[in-house]
């Protein structure tokens, strides 16, 4: 477990490098996390790397970062990996949990996808590790499981050092997400009793002003051209449908322990204001930055410190203007569907995110129309949502994920025009 008082260690300049396990090192977030880690060798030691199938890039990363151990989901290629002398190999179904709970790991970065990533997150928190996660399922499906652990870790610190940054659950479960990083930064030094509302911003995606007819004809190529961000295919499509913002509403509910009525969404096409917090006295605090994921990644890795970043700062003069508008939940109903799933409870939101994986995959392979994505999500929530008292454990969530995927893999909702 980390030292009881990181505040005291900071004051003494005594904090050693943080020892990091990076799960999902070859994906979009993982590669950018490597950029951040390599930019600050004095602050981090990479102990472990893991990925699913990209053996070539994993080997390259291992050659540069010299971890103690790597894991590869493709067992047939694990033994053949060309690794530096002294770097061990770990395989098997529990490889991520093994890496996440090593005695020589302080900070676990979770950049893997899917509900199965809940297992290493829970294992790491139970072992007293700090978790920085980009995995949506961690909170959308498993918020009821992970947040009690984070709050317990924070409470243990608070009993001895109430002013320690690690007396906050957000120091233990850290969001790697531009909007949640923005809210987290806005809340530093603030009491949640003074918060009136959280304001999540959304770019609106590439179809912000598209007509219903134009939306019905959207192609994957068009949907993958995001106007401000460069992200993986899944999150880019989710941004275009506003499903991603709906998932973030659910995440915000769990991360900050606020009701859904106190979570607002505002369209902001320039993607400069990443989110904001409105306080009971009427003031509004916002975090601004360039649309570069290395900023929220670095904040999650270095908290409570700030360090120089490779990302350029925002230029307000060059930006010229910042626009805001209300989301259109008629043309983009995924936002409404996600919020309703969140209100229903963990089973409904778990069904939602599993269905979203299916829907985006089918849209990208040409078997589902863009406008049919929300219909598939709503059908999954209605069929599998359960009640607000349903709170599945990890095994129940994994089984639910399998059921949702099998049910909607071929169900007809509308083929592309």
C-alpha cells in the first residue's frame, strides 16, 4: 500500500518513482500512456506491460521500457516474443490480475476493453493499488463494485491524514477521460456539499447539424472523421451517436456520488472546455485544454503533481469563440437511453454498454444503420435491464455481457441504406 501520507512525502521531496503496470499498452490510450511514461523517466518505473494480440508492438515497447514482466493474450505467440534479458512472460486467463497485484507495482493503468477488465481493477484495489482507468465498463457496469473499494481506501487514509490527497476516492480510482479529468480538477479543494451540478461537455461529433435523412445515410467512413479528437474507432462512433456522453453520465454518477438530476450535458463543438462544475453560489469552474488525450492520462498518472506535458496549451485568441448549445435528444436518442439505463441500475447499464459494443461493431462492418444503433441499445436495456435493486457481481456481469452479445449479434434493426 502507498505511504500513509503522500502530502508529507511531497513536502520532503521524498517520493520515489511510481512503479507502473500498464494493461492494454498497444491500444490508442496505451500508446499515449507510453508517451507520458517515457517523457518522465524520473517519475515512473514501468514494471509490467500487457496486451491482447499485438506481439510486435509489445516487443518494441518492452525493448524501450525494460519491464520486469509482460503478458500477451495470444498464448501461441507469447513464448516467441523477443524480449530484453530479464523480462519474464506471464500467460493464462488471470494474467492481468497477476500483473495488477504484484508487490512491486504501485499504479495500475487499465487501457484494456471489455467487462473482463473489471477483474484486474477489483484485484488491484483490494491489494491497495492505485488504479487509473480508461475502461468504460469499470464504472458503467461495475461502479457499484469498484467505488466502495476506492472509498474504503480513501477513508483509511483520511482517519490519519484528512488533508492527504489520498483521502479522496479519486486518488485511488482515477479516470483517464478528458471530461472526467476536467471535473476532477475542478473539484480539487472543493467540498461536494458546495456542488450544484456537474456539466459534461460534448463536441457533438461530425453530424451535429445533420438532418434525420442525412443521419440515416451515414457511412462508417464519415462517422470515423471526428472534427476535433483523434481516437480509436469505437469511441469515435460513440461520440458521433452521443452514446459516449451517455456512458460518461453514468460514470459521473458513480465517480462523484451525485444524482442523475445533477449531471448536465452541453454541446461544445470546439472541444476546448472539457467540462465544468457549477457550485451552489452560482459560480462555474471549468477546465480548458487542447484536445489531446495525453493531458488526462498524465494528470491521472502524476496526481497530485503537475509536470510539463508534450501537449500544447490552449490558445484562446486563436480559438476566437467558444460555442455552447443543448443536446438534441430527438436526433441523438442514445444520450437519453443511457441516462435512463443509469437510473435503472447496474444491470441495465451493463446491458447498455455490452449492446453498444455490438451495435458499433455491426455498424462498422456494414450490417447495421447508424440510426439503428440507439434502437439496439434501447432494446437491450428493455430486455436485460432488470430493476434498480439488481447489482450483479463480476461473474454475473460477465454472463450478462455474453447473453447481450449473443442476443443482438444478428437481430435485425435496420440495415444501412
